[in-house]
C-alpha cells in the first residue's frame, strides 16, 4: 500500500482521475486557483475554509482585497500544489518537467505558505483530493503523482495537456518513456 502525503491509498480504492475537460470547474475553485496563481495573497486566518468562502477572500488587484478577477490575464493552464519534502510531489514535478511545458506549470509549495492548513482544507473541499501533490489542468484536478504517472504511461497526459493549450516541447512525452 502506498502512502501519499495526507492519506493512504489501497488497491481496492477506486480512482477518480479526471482526464476530460468537459465540465467547468466550480466558480469558487476558479477564484481560488486564480488567487494563488497570480498573487501573493493569503487566505485570512479568520475564515473557515471548510465552508464556501465569500468571493472577496479571493480578490486580486486593486486595494487590499478589491475584487479584480481579470479573465484577460489567463491563469497558467497547469497548477501544482506541492510540498517541498513530499516524495510524491517531487516525482510529479519531475515528470512534468520532463515534458518541457510551455507555459511551465505554476508550482505552489504549500508547506512554505503561512496559510498552508487553509489551502489543504480548501483543496480537499473543492477538488475532493486531500493528498499532495494535487495537479490541476484548466481548473480540473487530475489527482496526485500516481494519477499523473498513469496518464503519462497511457498516453492520455499528452492529450490533456495539449487540449489545455500547453505546448509539450520534449520528446520523452512522445516515447512514453520513464520520467
């Protein structure tokens, strides 16, 4: 049995990997991803992230918390929530790096943030994935390191990335070799 940061995964556990980008992510998830990908804002310590948060919490730009969601400034298509000390996060980042993506993934090292507990709670509530890493493509969680590896080995990862507008510049992705 494999232990990922946050929970154990057994053989009988059903996979919930999303390889299709057919549905739009919930608005709160979009706002959350935008905030962490495009600013240094933190989740305030006085909010309860286990419940939906007011959109002003995720506000970027303007005044201290002025709402300024700018769709003309697109978020990176690939966002990875990682922990610096987690072997599964390291493995996932290494695999993504082997694809030589453009634009490169936005890596959020959760353990280096002072709002790390709120980030974990929000990720669990919004993506239903409670372990690290948590890899998002176009606002949809692909899951963790093992999910990413499965997509890579099946050839689906290349499709997911290119459908998201990411340029894959490495030949390793074509050969599906080990990363």
